[in-house]
């Protein structure tokens, strides 16, 4: 039998909600009426197996762009006079993401039942603490429309920043992947045809040639094992980087690798400045803002630093003083500017200006990174090609001399 979700009230104004299984809506209404409750809302839940729900959740996600457009459109609609449930329904009809449609439908129902938008977003488990806290403050202060516009701007800057950094990494990533695939193909199919020449000639082969031939024979004779090992190693690396130790290792590499470390510091400081400025501007308390930042930044070292900074600020210490305890993570510029902001009472304006400054720096750095990476890639590719040429072509000249 189908399952119906309902909301009902009794004569004393007590609200009751939940799920009931029944033949149809009428049977549910009569059952609740016998208990002294009158149904105000009732609808049939769509029957979905738990397994299919998990599969859909795995293959679909709510992207940062979806959240940005949600905040932008919701702010505009509320400013135009639309009610919150109606605005959520309109946005749900517009979005193409099936998971986000389900989330928005859930938000609409929660809001209709009297739940605040902030609490509904928290139940949905899709939005981060940044969005939830800003919206809660907007609801309490009565300026939800303004907060949504501020949140949309924040998410837009975040999306732009992440896109620039990812875009700079795509080029070397694709080159290395193609090089890896071509290398496996040559070792599996090309090298065996060349080594057939050496098997007919009794000559001593160089050590490097023996290594190439041995690796080629192993890959040719154990193709399933090799591909299985590649998949297993890739999965192990992926899982490792999801663990605490993996995140610390990733953070360490990003902070210690030349060129990348400068971009990492600028990205994290830009995100800190913009997120902190946006939260304070919307009315979120300082300590809560620092907690949100510690959970929003992805670099493990910055997360741990902001947890300690939050503890210091809660004890009454100035923010710039706590930032100065981590000179390798926070440049002198940002520490001094925060100090000036706290002394003049213009911390929000100073941080938003700093965020803009660092975002421009990142934009320039990501444009230049390809010119830096290209010669490194050329050296790597040239070394690989050179090793292969010396290992395979030089012995062929020796064979020809013997002939």
C-alpha cells in the first residue's frame, strides 16, 4: 500500500505530522479524524527503494553553481514579493538536477509546515554551514533578501576561484594521463614487436634495454593483472586522500611544493578573507564565523590553524595576534591589514578588499602557471622518450653492426 505524508491539527491547535500507510487519502483522513485530528496537508510519497535512492545520491550531487543560482534566484523572487514556498517551487521547476529538485521539494514542504528556511536547509544536508548560518541570521534580522544576495556573491566568487585553480591543473593533468596511456600501449604492443629482433641475435643487451624488455613481457603476459593493479592502486590513492592522514599529506605537499605553495597560500587567504567578511557583514558572531571557516577550508593545516585561532579569540585575544602565530600560513600583509581593520572598526571592508586583491593575484598566477609547467612537462616527456630511445634503438645499431 502507498505511504502518505500528512500534517494535521486538533481543536487545541496541536500539530501532528508524519507518515501513514493506507489504501488512499480518504482512509488516512478518517483514521486521523477518529483520533481528533483534522488533516491540513496530505500527499502520497513517491515509492523509491532504499537501494535506488542511494544509487541516485551517489551519481548525482548538488554543485556549487546550483547553490549559487539558488541563492541568487531566491533573493530576486523574495524581493519581487513572492512567498517563500512559492519561490522554492518555481526554482524547483527550473532546475535540471534531479537530486536538487528533490531537496527543493523537501524545503518547500518543510517551510509550509512552519519550519524556518535555515533549519530546513540543515535537515537537507546539502548546504554547508556558511549558507545555513547566513540564512538563519537573515531570517532573524528580517533582511533575508539582502543576505541571499550577499551569499550568492560569496558563492559566485568561490565558484570562480575554484574554477580558475582547477583550470590551471587540467592541462598538466591531461598531458600526464595521455603520456601514461601511450606508455602502457607501447610497452604492451609496440615493444614486443621490436624485441623480436633481439631474440634472433646472440648479443649482450644493455641493462636499460633488459629492464624495458622485462617490463614489456610482464605487461604483455599479465594484462588483466596489470590493469587490475592500476585500478587497485588508483582506488587506494583515492581512499587514502580522503582520510585524515591523506588530507594532511595533501596539505603538506601543496604548502611545500614550489610554485604551487604560493597559489595555495593565496587561495586559502582569499577564501578566509571573503568568507569571514561575508559572515561578519551578515551578522554571524566572530567565534562562530571562525568555526565555519575552519570547516569550510579544505587544506588541513588551515583547518587546524583556525580552530586554534577561534579558541584564542574566544578568550578575548585580537584576531591579528592569533593570525601572527602562523607566519607560514598567513602573509604579513593580511595580518597587518586585519590589525588596521580591528583598530578602525572596518574589518569587513578591509577583508573584502583583501579578498579582491588575492583573487586578482590568483587570476594572474593561474594564467602564468601553464608557462611554468610547460618546460617541466617537456623535460619529463623528453627524459621518458630519451630513455626509451637509448634502451631500444641503440641495441638495434649494435645488431646491424654485427650483421
